[in-house]
C-alpha cells in the first residue's frame, strides 16, 4: 500500500463514525471492511441523495469521481455528515487507458492501490459466478441439451476482468472431448449481467431470484431459457454472498466512502450498488452518489431504472460536472490545441453542457453545476464559461477539488445543501412502464438526446414484439450507445441537431430487470491502447509500488 498508514483512520473508526457496531463489519485488514447489509435494518431515517453526473465525457477525463469525493468532504467539513458512494474500479481500465479510478490530488478514496486492484474480491466473485453459469450452459448443450439449444441461440458468454481485444470473438469446444464446437466471445466483467444484478439486488433472496431469471438462450420453439433450468442458482449465490455486502473505505480527509459494484454505464445502469446507497443514506445526512458517463447515460438511467428499484428513491439534487477542456473539445478544439485560448470554442462547446443542464432540470430536480478546474486552465476562460453557465443556470460554480480537496468545492456544497431543502415536485420520468418498448426508446432519444428521428427495422420491431410476448415489455430500457456524443455517433460533438438514431439490436437482461437497446457499435470487451497504463506501474524489491 503506497499511502502512509499514519494518514489513514483504522476502518473500525470510520465505521464508528457511521454508528456501525463491531459485529456489523467484516474487516479486510486495517483500512478496508465489508458492512453486513442487515446493518441497515437498524437505521430508520434516510438522508438526502445527491446524484453526481456530467456533460459528455472526453478521452481526457473530466474528474467526476474526484468531484464526488471532494463534495462529500466539503459537506463533512461544514458539519453535515456525508458519505460518498462510488463504483469499484475494473482491472481492465486500470491497466488500460484510464488507469486508477479512486479520484486524484486531494480528493481521493483510500487505500487507493488496494481499491484499484483486487480490493475485497467482488469483481473476481462476479467473474467466477458468471463463468460457472456459462460452463453450466455449455455442459447442458454438450450433454443433455434439455432446452434444445442451437449454438446461435446461446446468449450467455464468458467474462474476464481485463481489456483483451483478442477475446472479442472466439471458437470454443475445439479438440477431442472438449464439447461442441461453436463461436462465442468474452466480455469484460463490468459488462456482465451478474455485475448489474449485484448492483441492484437488495438481499440474498432477491439476488437468487434475479440470478434464476437470467436469460441464457432461446429454445427451438422461440421461448426464453432461464438460468433456473440448470438448478444452480444457489451455487451462483454462494459465490456472491460476500460480494453482496458493501465495501467501506475512506476519503483522503477521513470521511466514509462506500465503493461497491461496477456495472458499465452503457451496457448496464452505471452506478454503485443500491445496498451501499441505502446504507449511506441511513447512516449519513447526505449520500453523494456518482453516475457513470454523462447525464444522457448514467444520469437518465439513474432516474428511469435505479431510482425505481426497491429501497431506492430519486435524488434530492443533481450535480453536473463540467470542465473547460471538455467544453472546448465539444467546440471543435483538438487535444494539441486545448491550452490555446479560444473564446469562440467555449461558446460553441457550451451547447453540450447546456443540453445536460436542461436534461436534469426536466426531471424536476434542482441542479448545481460544478466546473472542475484543471491546473492549466486559464482564469479568463473559466470566467467566460462560468458566465455562460450562470446565464443558463445561476447555481454554477468553479471548483478545484484536485488542488484543495473539500475546501475547493465549499461554494457548490452550500448550494447543494440549499437545493436539498427545496420543496420539489414529483419526478418527471422520461417514460412509464406501460409504454411500448419502441415508445420508451423514442422518448429517451427525443427528450434526452435531442434526436430528430429514430430508425427501427422490421427485424427489430419483430424482436420488440417477441420480447413483449415473452412478458418483458414493462421493463425499463437501458440504452447502450457511445458516451462521447448525445447521438449514436461519437463524432457528433456539441449539441447535435437533426440527427437520427438507429436501433441495432435488443437484449433482455431478465435478472437485472431491463432491456438493453444497442445504438451504434458498442464494445463489451475494450482493447488496450498503444501505450497501456500498465507501462507506468513500478514495484521495487521492498514491494513498494507506484503508478497504480
């Protein structure tokens, strides 16, 4: 562990700050613990939920995690007990493009190296449970084939927690006594439906029910084949029973941080577990919860999918993270020119942020905009952006959590507290459960993305009809598209208009409880860049590491 132990509280002290009892935590060393989900039953009153989302991200990173941590620290510093709730980092991005995902500068969660690597083994447990089910499916197919599968009708593939493009398409069963030869693929563990299930399950019985309802394929009579037919739901749950308990760590300022579950924000809903959010809300006055990618993905899904789950509720306020360089990027500035002053690009690129503000306000929730300062940002350009934000929405602030920690976002924290005290109207959801699948997609595309039209082929309409006949028509839609644009084309930056979206495919995640709708080309197995983040990591003879 690279952090100095002298800078960290012992984890039982952090748990004590939340009024958790010794028997309610399971320690993983001195600075990490799991909290038994039953502990939340002892607490009755719930705090306020603050959702942190963002404008469309860029390849350079906008610091949404850092802002979430800094905001929780700021709230604590002014006497309002708060916890931050984050997803667990995946090894794929850690060793790939992104690197670690525990914040940065003076706004971090600790011990960062442990969190970024194996942590408490949750992601490994998801990988094992997923691959056990995949093995059971192939065993059934190769031996008894009780569901009369055809290879093309097996939907459930294998996962690994690593970026490995060579596994995007594979042939399995090759060789004597190896089973039936068929094409398959690997996905990254964060894209596993079981990861989404872990994030949405409320207890062990709910976990088992969801696992049993995973659709692993389609029978020859065109009916969904559920995992329960393999009679191994309990075996899967046994692998996940410890992973279901939220992980408790701390921020760099010694405040509580729940880091639990890691579903993707395009193929899945993109937030930490609802059991960790529930625990944070019951033990804190404020829970600051990050949603993946921009408001068009994680933000919309939090309202329309997550907040409708048992034990969850809609956020009381929303924070939108913006950066000067992201605004300039959406204004057409290339990476090599981002440090050059360009007021026109700021005005042009602000259209992207403007749409995100409109989106979150449309849910009938108060919004605070946090402009996350980077060290090379010019004061002059930041002021231009701030004025544009305040012309659109007065509760906008320049923040600097990387350099100053919680002190760098006190202005926005005060605004968030005030926002949470406002009387608010019922949530204006994008769609209702009774809407048809096509109507749900259309409503998201038109209201959230600003699309002009939607292309749905005859084949896709037939698939929607089949899903509705199977009895899944009332499920929410979880739209998988690029995070870099409102559209399904990552090259359409800013606030594109007069564009169409195309429904490429649909898949029912019966256990997670949503319908995945694919727009454009979505990779569920990322690849490594030319120079992976792993090349920056070092370990010496004493075991000390850096770059993780």
